[in-house]
């Protein structure tokens, strides 16, 4: 049973990795496909690759794309996963959206958590 579970898990991990490899290759050729960046960010977050998900969300924030959606999702993530990196990226989204007071408050929280 353990062997079968391990094999299934390994197969699923390979399938997920291959999907993200394909998405990254697509985005390398189409870096301004912001819907694809959003899909990648969501998928990475759902599979637990929070660091790469935050990088993808950061790409959207820097471009000023889908800010309302990104902000809403990151607010939910901070409630679930209130680590420094997630708070920082949400702060960046607030800054880009012109919500400076909220951004500063979040950056302070992140600093206090260090």
C-alpha cells in the first residue's frame, strides 16, 4: 500500500512539475500574458510552492495588472499564511494600488515578525 501511495504521489508531482515547466516556458515567450501569470501564481500557491507563487504575483504587481484580484487573493493568503514574505508582497500590492497606509502597516507587521 505504501509503495502504491508513494508511486502515485511521485507521478502526481511529476505531472504538476511538467505543467509548471510548460507554463514557465510559455511565459518566457509571452511575458505580457498577465492572465497566464495569474494562473501560474494560483497554481503554484495551491501546490504549496509559495515562494514561486509570490514571485509570479510580484510580476503582476510590478506590471500593475490585475491588482484588485491579486490584492484580494493575497489578503486571503495572509490570513492563512501570515509569514513575512506573503505580507511583503501584499504590501507591494497595496503600494502599487495607492493604498499607502495599508502598505506601511503591513510592512511594519512584517518587520516585527522578523
